[in-house]
C-alpha cells in the first residue's frame, strides 16, 4: 500500500482527529526499524528497537470493522515484532476508543499508564491516552 493510500485509509478510520499525511507515512516506512502489516481495508505499523516493539498505529476502514480485521492486523504486528526480536510490545490508545481498548485487552494487553489530555479531537476537546503493554514471549 502506498503512503498516499495509507493516508487516505487513516483519514477514514480516524475522522475525528488530525490525519497522518502521506509524507509522514513515507518517512516512517523509510526507517529501518519500522514495518507494516497490510490488508486491503486496514493496516498496522510498528517498530522494533532492541527487544521492544511499539504499535505506532492500526487502522481499519469503517466499512470493514467488526469482522476480525483488527485482530488479524494486531496478530500480524505481534508476529512480525517477534520475528524482529521483540519480547515486549507497547501501544497507546485514546481512552474513549472503546473498540480498540477491547481489542487490545482481549489480546492480552494491560494498561500500564496514562497520558492526560494527549489526543486532540477535531472539535477541540482532548482525550487521555492509555498506555498498554504485553509480554510477547
């Protein structure tokens, strides 16, 4: 998937926040630590440094939600991270994103902290980020 396609899909998946640009995706994907897991209607982007993996983003088109795609992408991220030597995975998620919080919790991630008022919504409100992690061994 091209950076332009990633940016379009991200914008559709996160309509209430600032969308990442094609240039931002291109810069990310040019890093030797960054990898992507892509399906037609969604993607996950992560990075591994030393033995730690970070899920940078996971996006599923609204029309493809509730069909297991998010779970498949998260599993692919974890498998790719393990292949790259990661033993622990980290992520952050907006605390009002109940679908994502449910996905991560069901996959074994636990809340390890919070970043108050971290995400800015398009209506000007701010939402805290939940930090979550999981042992990949």
